[in-house]
């Protein structure tokens, strides 16, 4: 148990009530008690003693207030010490929102992507050219021949021969 505070040792937050604190102590004490654990006896006794000290300190409201005040002082002291030091964690070149130059691997990836795109385009155009296809094709709905052939196709699908239909239409027109 390498907890730095009594709260961490018991696995609870700073604002817990007495009942939650007692339940946490009972749960953990069963796992580290020298009579119920598989740990070596000396280690189990030491961990149980630390757990018992943490619970005793936090179960008493007066001792808990003193302990919380000590923790607040430690936190403030730590913040003051670390506020004076420059933070080495984030440099200005890696901050969010700032652009950085692309690395060699990123440039290589972009070039490979561009090469794959050009290869696919050239393969598609080459295959179409080798099959004798036109590279620029008009849409079928713009072609004039298709619009003129459409009634003939409709007559075939209706089961009526176009020539017999045309002759019947001409006799009807002559009779009128």
C-alpha cells in the first residue's frame, strides 16, 4: 500500500461521510488483516497497522479537521514551489493551436498517398484507352438518337410490332 494520504490509503475521497469511511475500512481490513491474507505476516501486520491509523485519524472529527488542514497546507506549499519553476512539460512549439513543421515520415506518407492516387488514375485511363473507350462520354440522357428510338423500344416491350402499329395508325388517319 503505497498511498501518500490517509484518504488514498482507504480508497475514499476527502468529502466522504463517516459511514462510507467505515465501510471502506472494513472492506480493506479484510484483505490485509494478518489472519485473512496470503501476505507474509510481517507485511500484513504493517499494512493493517497503517490502515488502522488512517481510519482512526479520519473517524475522529477533530483529528480529521486537523489532518485536512495539514493536507491543505501541504498542497499550497507544493503549488507555491512548483509555480515558481518553469513547467518543462509543455513547450511553446507543441502547444495546442500552434502549427509545427511536418516530419520526414509525414512527408513520406503524403508522397506515397499522392503516388498511389496518380497510379490509380493512370491505370484507369490506360485501361480505358487500351479497350478503345472514349475518355469523354456524353450522358445517355443527352443523346438525340436514344430519344428518337425510345417509342420503338416501348412498342416492343408492349408486345406490339412498330410496323403494324404505324400501318394501323396510317389507315386510321386516312379514314378520318
